[in-house]
C-alpha cells in the first residue's frame, strides 16, 4: 500500500510538469487554434540556456529568472517575425511551420551545446526540508514551483488589464479589435508566456531525465495527452489532465505494463480521447450546422 501511495504522489509531481506543458499548448491553441509541435524543443533549448548560465557560475535562481525572461522574449519574437505572416494561412501551412521550428530548435540545441547527455542541477537539496516520505526533495520542490506558476497565471489572467485583454482576444478577436485591443500583440504575449512556461517545465524535468537535445520528446507526448484529456480549449482542464496523466503513467508503469512501455500510456490516451470524447473532460462541445 505504501508503494502505491508513493507512486501516486510521484505521479502528481510529474503531472504538474505535464500540466504545465499542456497549459502552454492550450494557451497557443486558444489564440491560434493550432497545436505547437515545437513546444518541447523550445523548452529544451531554453533549458540548455539555463545550463550554460549555471556552468558559467551564475546562481541557479538567477539563471532561472534570466532564462524565463529570454524565453518570453524569444516566444514573442517568433510570433511577430515567423507566425504573424501565417495568421490567415491554411492549417497545413501552419503545421509545416511548427514542424520546421521543431527541427530548427532541435538542430540548434545539438549544434550549440552538442549531443552529449548532461547532468542538470536541482536547486532542492536531496536531504533538505522538502524531502518527505512520499516525495523526493526535487519532486516536492517542482510541485511547489509549478503550483506557484499556475497561481501567478490565474492572477495574471483574472486581475490584470493585459491578462483580461488576452482572454478577450482569444475568445472573440473581432469584438476585441472593436474595443481597441491589439489582438496581434496579445497573441505575441501569449506565445511569450507559453515559451516561458515551457522553459520552467524543462528546468524542472531536466534533473530527472538528464539534458540532451531530445529531452522533451516524450514529455511533449504526455503534455499532448494531458491537453486533449482535460480539454484543449480549457487551461485548467489541461492542468487537471496533466495530474491524471502523471498518476496513470506511474501506476500503470509500476504495476501493469512496466516502465519500458510507459510512453504507450500517453499514446493510448491521445487516441482514446480523440476517438471517444474529442472535446476532453472539460472542453466545450462545439456543434456546427452544415
């Protein structure tokens, strides 16, 4: 029984990371109605930037904050320079652009930082006060960091003028333009936030899986599964979906299918959700008259 409880708590810690990736995917989907296939590679590249700063002797949390800022600016610039001209392009064109970004960031990660596996430090001491019977110090610390990110996002979208404008631009761009909201810039800010959230997820997961250019490939699949399960148009549903995916992955991997096949859990959830309930657990049911 104690082992099951440990797997559940460990799954919740992993689920926070999956939920953060899912949240980044949902933020971009709400604004563009496309899924960003390059989200994982962008997060990996940001994590390499943090690793390089730490290797230069910068304190972890200073490197963390600087990486967050650089990732935000990078996401904003990508939207303004690459994706803005594609706003009215066909869906397939946007998909090709996202796949191109995936390949570019993956290649740049290997080119600038090489393809060797690197150890990424954890800011949480293994025998520190965060260690509990069911969480390692890093798992519990990651849980707290991602919880703080989610609460900050909630406050941002609920109480700040820019956050409210971003919500309006995502829900009804035409009406938002009529009241003076610069929708294109709101989309750019959304891309910046999604890139920054992905960077945080990358820095939290790197001490567990180690750092290499393909680090986020599997994590992104779990993020896709979480976003679809919770509802690809519902940010909080994506977070709940991440927690569900994390717990299912741990329990099934430990007691049913083995750790070697854990990634199939994400694939089965993706196919099952798209087949049985395409809108997810908390998504909106959209009916179109034809």
